[in-house]
């Protein structure tokens, strides 16, 4: 009856693809590495986007929109940035097609070659800072708190739906400040907003931390991030916030006159989260029957399914269902009454389970005579028989409970999967066994970090904020270390 | 004191550019033909987008997101479509840069050439219909009612902020239906939604009509449109809705099995509106002091400016201002209390006039003693002395009045600028004189239409819906005609 899903145990990676495809979140397209975000996936993204957008606006940010294209020479202006971003990207070289002189179809018009190639933005620091130069003259123009919702392109060789695609949707914040302290405070504030969103909306616990130098954003002084844990024990970076120092201001010569009329370079941040979050959400909570969505981000929170024989029973059930739907909507809860005749109740149950609808209400004629309905919660699959009286309040409370319950389950999983390792053998045993985060001493050098990555395929996910200082020795080199850091294999 | 704006009389085109730049709607960038939409412009777009989006959803449409890139060969699949769109477009030919072996910077890696070039979407019919093929099997999958908010690129040679840019933002609806009638009804429904939005939100009266064959969308059977009139008497197409027949279904082989299990090609529509609407809004209502925005689309509806000497007066004014702001927000009205010390009241007045804020409330210490404030409306620049008591209700009514009043003014202008012409001399005299729409007989041939365009620079904007049938003779050829059509010079 249900669409076939590979189980997690059988093949975690295939399980993920099955869920994304069969729950209608996304699909492959004819364009290599580019996905289509299907209506159910896009409705999810709209909720995530609108929630984050409100958080950004509540902290004084405004939206703007900058060009899709970046002149090739711009990428070279910041030395570290070009190394990180100028490699795998889509390059526009021509601006016209013409009819193929040798027959059907069209070919690139060789006369329409651009003088300077344009890069489809992989991220927008360069084009934005070239614009900020004309917007910023004085300390009165600061802080400048800009966000952009946009598509970006990175020519990834191996792609996976949502997790790594050539094109993806994201937001990128770009702010300019008069002082380093203010920019750092902004960087930290945005990290907190991402963490709040991940934990309180996506029900996905995260570790907040700072990246090692090797893992920093290309052009950043410091990269902060939130790291989530997937059910297979791999980590996933769910948002980053960068303190850019004066690097981009210097690259694009952006100065402001301070209160003493002295010219200073501007301090910068950038921060981003993307449709990758949808992949994280899928992998954090879903099960072998399909998506499990926390109510706060679910496009549809409640579905009502009638179970009946004949028009008379249906009419009686529909009357109750419509009253319930109306009450729920008045409480701000999204609800659908699925009285379609094309499918049987069992098929509908499986379909809404697949799509991750948090609460299902089944209304049967016989139950209704006793003023009862059946309520099922998606997360635990528990079924309850509930009186019609007070049903909408019951469902409202249940949705709150599901939200908390999904979070608590994920939190317990996370806590069970942060493991200390004090030797290389322990370190590898954990990675190859229960996986998750491994908290271990590291001598602080990029060389050792690189070596560990080669040997174990694990990277330093972050140095947690307020990390306790502790004497120890590096698991690889035995050199002295002052703190543990979190390693994991990652998406 | 105010920033210098060229007057409409002096140079209409420069006036438009001045307003867009100086009110902070948009700016030029380092990328040829691409603009940056600045925060004030983007806030306006967000309101327009969200309003339209709600209308689309209320009529059963859902959002999705399709790839930015289109394989070159896809454009050729629909014969008329390729003629219309394959010419001026951005072509991605490579997917990697490399360090320049001869020195600084990066160059295109010649080894990273795509097998098939990718086109940055100028519109998405082809990529979407290639996807619909996998989504549609049976009549149960229909209708499919999809919308996408996206950026698109058309390599225009002469660009103007908002009106014609290489990259712009828009929405494109793409729907699939089981019958021609249903698709035509959808096409008309979406035209009505655009007209409703233009008239009741943008306060911009429009003519609804159908395009002549020459002016049809490339690949459409019929193109419906709404046409607005700008203050210089030129027309501007503000939204189009296309009945595509089975053209794209045939090009991409999209069939469905009907209730009798017979395979049929699917019927299609597409419809779009873009950031061009912002250009239309600017040109429809603004004056020589800046933007004039209808309250329903204004990002900021009310600004409160204190007029004071010393902290004591400011404290007293602020108390009243904060109460008023709170009351207005409770009514769903957006309001800003600008107590910044950086600028004098006169400078603020000019700045908010420039930005098109519909209502300004000036609170002065002396007035306040008499429980009075000064209220100014942006559209007529009228100033009223109003009692503090009942002020928020007064402002709410005033906003409604401004909305209607801006519409009525534009409606009167439109009606005064639809003029009948019954000879070529009359036709040219109107175009070169008062301009606007010219209602004239035309013999119905594409050749004549083309000739008229060459001679007069005017095009057939549309054949209005429910156009009265009337015997007459073509203004150019003298051949018989059965109806008048609307000509105009256009943006
Ligand atoms: Zn991290
Ligand atoms: Zn028209």
C-alpha cells in the first residue's frame, strides 16, 4: 500500500533519497546537479524562510537584491576568497545564440563573446562590497544591515538533493560596521538566531562553535557555525556566520569618516543558511515510513480523514470535520479535510505519514455515534481515542507536545553521541562504531588537522563556544593541547 | 534642501531615473544592465510579491522552484519559442576557473567546457514542461497549478532601471489542464487577478485585452495582457497571461490518460508579472518632489516628525508620538517615529516626500499645547490641523482616502487619454500631441500592423476584452475593419 522506502538500517543514503523523492520534497531534473523543489518542499522552505526573515527584520536587518552575475576580476580582489570560490563555478562567456547555419537548433554566436566573463554568484561578498563602496561615506551610514534571499551556484561534482546541489536557494546577510567589536557582536547575534531557529523551530539541537583556521570561510577572520547531528551519526553544518574583519573593505576600498573625521576601513560580517536545512530536517527526524516534521515548520499540521460508507455517513462526518477545521484554523493551525473519493483511508494514512503531517484525525461513523474520533501523532505513531468535545484544544496541545517531543528525542540522541576519545584507537573506534561527535585533544596545528582528516575522514566540526580549557595531549601527535574540539564525519 | 530632481516637464526620462535613484529604490551596478534593488525598493517588492502570492494561493496555486539553467537544446523544442527567446541570453559554457598561468587573477579553464551549453533562463516554459512530463500521467494529476518566484535574464542592449534590465525578478505561473476550456478560463482568471492587483493595490487603472498575433508571447496561442498608462502618455504592459494550447505539451510529449483511458496532450497556460511593475508604479503616480505611493503598497505608511526645542519639549512630544504609533500599529498601519537628531524637520519632510510616505504627522510643542498636530498627505501635499483626539482613526480614514484618490486621478488621466482617430493624420497628431491610447480601425493584418509601427513607433497594445464591433476602415490602408484596437507608444 505505502510507497516502498528503503529502511535506514538497510541503506541510510538510499533511505534519504527515497524520502525526499517520495514525500514530494524535490526531484532530479534534466540539468546536471540542479534539482526542482516540488510544492511540498517549497511550502516547507517558505515557512523556514519567513520565520528566519522575521527574525532578521526584528533585529534591524533589511532585504535588498544584488546581481546574479559577478565580473570575473571581482573574485580575485580578496586573495583568500578567490582560492575558495573561483574554482568550481558557472561561467557566462557569451550573450547570444543564433540559428545553426548547418541545420536545426541554435548555436552560440561566436561574435557575442563577453569582454570579461561573468561568474554566476557562488556567494555575493564581492559584488555587494563593490556596491557598499558607493553607499558608505560616514559613520552615519553605519551600521549597514543587509540581507538577500537568492539562488547561488557552485559547480559540485557529486551532488545530493538538498545537501549538495549545483544551484541552491539561501539567504546571505552582509553587514558593515564602524568597529570590530560591533561586527563581532553581530556575527555572534546571527549565530544565536540560527541556533534558535534550528532548535526551537526545526526541533534540531545544535552545537555552537567556531571553525578551525582550515575550515574557515574563504576571506573570513573567524567563522562561527552551528553543527547538527544526523541519525547516522554524521554531522551537518546548518548555518555559518563570519566575522570578515576589514578584508573585504580593503579589497574594495570601502572607508568611512568617523566622528573625528578620520578615514577608516569598515568592519564586515556575512552569514548564511540555505535549502540544505531541508536535508538536515529530513535526516534529523524522519523514519522508515517517511518524513517526520516538527509542527512549527510543517506546511500542513493536521489532516482529517473520513471513514464512511455511503453519502449519509459522509455528510454527518463532513459536518463535524468542517466545524473542527474551522476551529483549528481560528487557532492558527493549518488543516486539510481530505474527503477525496479517489483513495481509500488506508492509502491516505500512508500518504500523509509519508509527507510528515504531524497529526491525523480519523473520523468514523461508528465512533462518531459515541462522540469519539481517532487521533494519531506522526512522531510516535501513537493512536488515541478522543472525545469530540474539546477536540481542537486537545489537538493544539498535542502539536505543542509533538514539537517538544521531537526535539527531546533528537537532543537525547545528540547527547548520547558526543563521546570523549583519549587515544587514536578510541577515536577511530568511535567513528567506525556509534559515530557522532568525538571530543578529543588536538595540538592546534593545521598540519595535524589535515592528517587526521586524511586518516579518519573526520573533520573538526567546531571548537564549541565557552569550551572548557583542559590540559591534554593530541590524539594523533601526542603534542600538548589546551582544549578538546569536536570531530565528526560530516555531510 | 531637497535632493535635486529633474522636473517631468524638463525631461521625463531623467525625472524617472532621478526618482528611482534618489528615493533609494534601485541603483546601477558594476555589471552591465544589472541593477541592485535597494532596501526601499525591495520592501516595496516584498509587499507586491506577498499580495500577489496570496491571490495565487487563494485560487489554488502552489509554489515550486525549477532550475536557473536550461539546456540549450530545450529552447529549440518549441519552434516559435526559440525564435522569441533564444537570441539575447546569457550562455554558460564553462564550469571552472583556474589561476592565470601568466600572472595574477583567474582565467577560464579551457578543459572545463560543458558538453552542452546552458542558458540562464529567460523564462521557464521549456524546463518546466520537461519536468511536467514526469509529473503528469492521468486526469487525476490535473489541473496542475504551479507558480515560481525567480530571477530571469534577458540580454537587453538598452536597459533602464526596473523597466528593462538584463536580470529581473518575477513570478511565472505554469499550469496544465485536461481541456482547452479549462486552460482558457485559467488564463482569464489570472488576467483578472493582475488587473485587480494593479487597480486596487497599485491604484493604477488598466485596460484588459488580448494581443494581436504579432505581439503574442513566443509559443502562445493567445496572449492576454493588462496595459497601463504612464504620465507621459506612453503605455506599459503590466502583466501577461498566455493560453499556450497544446504547443508545449507537444514539444515535450506530455500526455495524460483521460477518464476513458485515452491518451491526450495536456493544455497549458503561463502568466507573469515582474519588478517592472515598480517602474510602472513610479511613473503612474509620482511628482516632481519624489515618489507617490498608494498606501496599500507603501512600505512605510505614516511617519511622525517631532518639532521641538530642547529635551523637555521632545519628551512631551515623544510621549504623544509613541501612543499614536502604538495605536496605528494596532490597526495594522506601518509607522515610524523619526526622532533622529541628525537632521532638521525640513530635511526630514523632504526626505519622506521623496520616499513617497503617504502620511506625515508633524508634532510641534506649541500645537500640542492646544492638542493639535499637523497632518500632511503626500499625494496632494495638503496640510490639515487635526485634534489629537481621534487622530489614529482620522489617519486610517485618510489612508483609505489617499488610496482612492490616487486611483481616481490616474483613472481620469487614463480616460482623458483614450482618443479615437479616424484617419492617419488624426492618428499621428494624437500620438505626437497628447499621446495616450489611440482607438483606431486596423485591417487585421500583421503587415499593416508592422507598417504602422515603423511609421509611427506605436504598437497595438491590445484588443480590449468585450470590444464593441463596429464597421470602419483601416487608418493606414483604408481596408475594411470590424473593430477598433488600442494603439500607443509604449515602454
Ligand atoms: Zn562547526
Ligand atoms: Zn495589451
